């Protein structure tokens, strides 16, 4: 019996050693950055965050959340044309309204500050979600109670927004304006 336990113990130690070796090979750099990114050096992170907020406010975005410690800004959703000069304001599928949300995240590394800018485009898709939920529930339309028909909630609570894409053009324009206001030449901020 002791030979059997010793064999299992050896297999368990080998498995733990392989898991440890795999974990140590993980890169600290994200494999897939889902935002437009630029790097600046020689400028304080707080100044970059303050300037990013001014750029967003000038483009008619309202700040929903700001975390100085994390270096993060998130705007309130802005419907319709979005920021001034937005060229992609038409609904994507001609079904409903669209809105945009901007996230700006600053990460410090050994070479300066990385500025991540992500603009998410969402489309209102409430009606299709209602139809899908009724189809999946299997209820007859006449057997629904008022609470089943959203009578106890507000329209805002019942509105469903589906993320449909990123607006990479808006991301690049916001970053370009931010870098211009910081006095940084845009060509010097490209990542390797």
C-alpha cells in the first residue's frame, strides 16, 4: 500500500511542478489589448488624467466615473450623434437608437504611461429581448400577469443595450487630441 501512496504522491508533485512552471511563463503584457493604446513619457499620470477629462468634456461627454488611484475615466452613455463631429451616428441596423461609452485607462510601466482609450458602441435592442424572453419562457401571451409584462418596472430599467462594436476612429481621434493638448508629438507615442 505504501508503494501505491508513494506513486500517487510523485504524480501529484510532478503535476504541481508543471503547473508552477506554466504559471511562471505567463507574460505581464496583455495578449489582446481591446483598446487603442499610446505611450507617453515624462508627464505625470495625474496631468494626463485631468487632460483626458477636459478632452472628453469638450467633446460633450459627461464623466460617470473617475478613479484617480486606478487612473481610470468612464463616461456616461451618450446617445445619438455622440461626440461633436461623430461621423457614425446612424443606427447600425436601422432598428433602434445607438449610444457610446468611453473608457480611458492609464497604466504606468518602466517606459512611461500607457493610455488605453476604448469607445464602445451599443444599440438598443429591448424589443427583441422581450420577444426572446417570452419565447423561451413558454408562456401564453394571455396568461401573463402585469409583472410579467414589465408593469412593475420603469422603461429605463427594461431597456436593453447590446454592445455591437468598438469605434476605433473615435478612439484614435480622442487620443490624438489628448496628445496634442499634452504637447506630445503623435508619432513618438507608438508602441513597439
